[in-house]
C-alpha cells in the first residue's frame, strides 16, 4: 500500500484509488471476490449457485462462465459508480488536509521580472 501511494503521488494520480486497488488485486482476496461475483451472477440469471468450495479458481471459471461474467459486470458497474464520487471526495479531503501549504510556511513569490530594454 505504501509503494502504491508513493507511486501515485509521484505520478500525480489518485492516491486513495491506488491504495484501494492494492486491496482488490491482492491474491488472498481475489478468490473471495470471484466467488461473490459468481453467486451474484447465478442469482441474477436464475440459476442456483453451487455451495461447494473450490480451491481452483480456473475450475470455477470453466464450470460457470456466464454467471461469473454477469456477476462481474453488474458488481463492477455498481462499485465503479459508487467509488468514483467517493474517490473524488476523498481526494479533496486529502488535499485540503495534507497538501495545502500552511499559512506561516507558504513560500513568497519571487519578484516579477522586468523586460530587458535592449
């Protein structure tokens, strides 16, 4: 998370979004998200999801591509619509809290240069 935040700061992109993406791309959480998307897709297309746990994610993908695809699309659309305004609000809060110069520490502007008459 710290590396993602540092790279996001240096690249001038959203720091909260970079940190959140490390949580979602973690290999320990990916099977849980895939299982939840599979169950959501099964409910949406009217199939009963199997409750047997599968260790192999590729086996789940090959057995039920349609429920997983539908669940991924719907959850991705819902989460992206919710995450975008939250990321904007979070970034505004972060900028106002940590990145604004303090009144006593603000740099003075250099004097304006005059044009050389020659």
